């Protein structure tokens, strides 16, 4: 049974049990800044698990885009992935343990034809909050799972997500499949990794509150999750996920590009396949994430760069369209399930190509430097200064340095690096703040005007170039303004001209500039632009220029844009990776 049939059977089965299929949420959470990516199918459903009625009703099912990146550097074996799909079904205060377990059993044994002899389950053995889950164990028994294949385990195994995280949670029952040609042992042994977990049914009945207490949720919910990659390889009888129908053609494509065989290059080919797939899904997401040095953008950057490094190991001609070929295959494979892949095809391909070009430039220099540094190492240790230099001057993410060093049995002082990294961030923030606080070297009339003009420039860049353009620094003298901003490309002549025209139009319109004090929280909520949020006091000043711009800022500013002269962009150049610099002057 291939992954397409599995997906379809799964959804049809739960529809036949009264579930409504809901669309996959974006992989970057829409309303949850506490996590970078959706890591489980239930994450977008938290408000409904907490009690809010769901517009589709109380029985839901889906396939959900998920990303887990905490073990990104582990990817390369046959079973770990960064991106994966989770098949899920939910009861929002509707059915509970009996139906959930019975239907899981029915799907696995009747639809997926798994012999009962290959199954084992675990249930919760109880703690201070809830007693042992005999109810679930009894349902399993009634379905024909013998006692020797039912194991009661504690919080570490049968409580989801864990006892530390806050939010909806509860005891679960996990289903295991014996994946081996060996004789199946009578007794289930959690230490025996021939038993692989295929499904997790969580009885989400509690909320773990911020104060550490557990309270009953208004409704007893069920949340189940089954990884599509895992169940596909189980049902197709392969031990290596990359040999399943999900990956086979992608791996064959990489074999074709490299002229090498998978069996001799497993790790590198898996990394290329996995990371390009993840990069495709992240960059096609409606959130519009681009490679950068923070948050999701940094993960995206690491994924693409790691894929490129392994492509180099396989002697792929990096300047060829190899990444495009792999990405297009992935887009075609998934576009019927995730139309955003096709809709954003150009964006995806551009992200990959741009990042490849950027990385290529830094890598050449960085690798030379890396070799120079390591040739001098005699005690198997790279100190923090060299690790930092590779990061700061050559754009090497620390993970890359560590991984390359590991191949040479060199240990990197990662802790020292982190300290240096933090100190460096503080200095550059403080430096920027100094400039920003006064905003100006001196606050003469002309400097004040330039200061207001930077706000207009900041707003115009967002309209003309990209909403992702954010201020990264500014410096003003009586002669000119300098403005640094995040941007992934050199501005075209047309963009420069349009930015200039828009700023000048706003100047002609004579827009009033207002100043308002408000709590920092409210300012951020209102969408006001700010550079370093953590550096601001609780009450901040927001300068607004009509509807055109709102920024947290110390001022001073002119009171109407008509006081400004027209601006002219004199220069637009790279400032550092992902940051551009504009120099502009008043002309008349
Ligand atoms: N939330 C549970 C998991 O991720 C079941 O869906 O395993």
C-alpha cells in the first residue's frame, strides 16, 4: 500500500466514522509565537481542545504539515526527518477511549491488514493525577490483544506531551508494530527496538496550568497522531523510510544527478532529500519565511546550507540546477495535497537559488579559513575565537563548524562560542541603541528632518520592496541619512526609483506627524515598527505619520512631512549578509 492509498484510506475511514476533514494548517504557526513550527497535528487545534467550539464539529481528521528541528543534525539515518506529515483524528468532547481504541484497531487490522500478532500497546500506569488506565487496557483486551502485549508505563512514556510543558495534555496509549523478520516474541519489550511506535492516542483531559497545577478541561478530548512516513514504510515492508514510496523517486533523482548509488551514499542522499523537502515546504508556507539569521529563517538557511554541503560531498555541480530538479519533483509530488506548493513554485525556487548563491560565496572562503585553522590544531580542540571568527567573518553557522570539525575528530568550544556570540549581540544592540536613542549625532533642524525621512523610507521599502524589510540601523549627519534594512536582494533601479517617488509623494501630501505614549505591549500589538523590542521601557513613544508609518522611537521629528525636502537615493549597497544600506540626501 503506497502513501497515497494510506492517506486516502485513513481520511475515508474516519469520515465513515462521522469525522470531518479539516485542511492542514500552515507549518509556521499563525497565532503562536512560542514555537517556531507546528510540531504535532494537535497544535493548531489547541483553542478547540481547551473548549472553544470548532466550526467543523466535534469529530475531526486531517493530515498536517509538521516540522521538528531539535534533532536536525541527527537527520541522515533511515528514520529521522525534519518535515513530516501527521495523520490525525480528534474528538472534541465527543467519543472517548472505547471508540478511539476500537477504531484505531479496526483501521490497522482491517483496512491496513496488519496481523494482530504484530501489534503491542502501552497504557498509562497512573500517577498522583490520574489512576492506572485499566479502562483502555480492557478495551485492548476485548479486541484480542493479549496481556503479554499490553504494558503499563509511566509518565515518561505514556503522558503527552510531557509533565513539564503547559497546555492541554493527558495519558496516552501507544501502538507498536513488530518490524522484523525475526520470530515475534510473545512478550512486548519496550527496550527492544524491533517494536516501532506507529500511533499515539492521547486522552486529552487535563490542562497543565502555568502555576504547575493540573485541572480538568471542560471536555474530555481525544488527540491521535500517526506519522505518515513511518506507517508507510511499515506497510510497505521496508526498514529505511527512504526506500518507501514517499522517497524512492526523490532518491532515484539524486542518484541520477550524481551518477552514484544510494546504497553507498545513504547519509548524504537522505540529507539532501529531507532538507530540500523541508525547505520547499517552509518557503511555500503563507508566512513567507526567507533564509535569515533568526528564528524560522535561520532553520531554513541551515537546511539549505546543509543540503548544499552534502551535495558537494557527492560532487554535484553546485552551479547546475540540481536543487531545482529535486524541489520540482517534491512540488509535483505534493501539490494535490498542498496547493500552496504549486502557487508559490517561483518563490520556492528563488529562495533555494538565492541562498545557494550566497552560501557558495561564503563557503569557498570559509572552507579555506577552516582548513587554515584546523591545520594548526594539535590538541583536537578548536577555541571559541576561531569558531566565532568563522561565524562572524565567514558566515559559518556554528552547527556547520561543529559538524565539519567532528569529521576531523576536532572538538569545538561551543559553550565559549555561545558566550562570545551573546556578548557580541549585546554590544551591537547597545551600539545601535546609542545611535537610535538620540537617533542623531546632534539634533539640529536638518538632522531632525532626515530622521523623519528615515521613517518614510522605512515605510516605502515595505510597500515597494517587501513587507519583510525592517530597519537594522541608521546614522544621520547634517549632510545625509544612512539607513540599513533587511532585504534579500540588491534593489533594482526601478525599485529605487519607486521608493524615492513614494517618499516624495508623502512629503508632497503634507502628512501630520503625531506622537503618542503607550504601553510597549499595546504598541507592538498595534503593529508599530521597532528595532529592538527588548531594549525599550514599558511605556514607549510611538511616532505616527498619518496612516503611512508607526514606529517606536525617541524622536525628535518634524510635525508635518511638508517641512521636508524631496529625497534622492545616492547609493544602495550591501551592508552585511541579508542587510542593505541606503544613503540618501535632500535635494531641493
Ligand atoms: N499529539 C500527539 C503526538 O504528537 C498525538 O497526536 O504524538
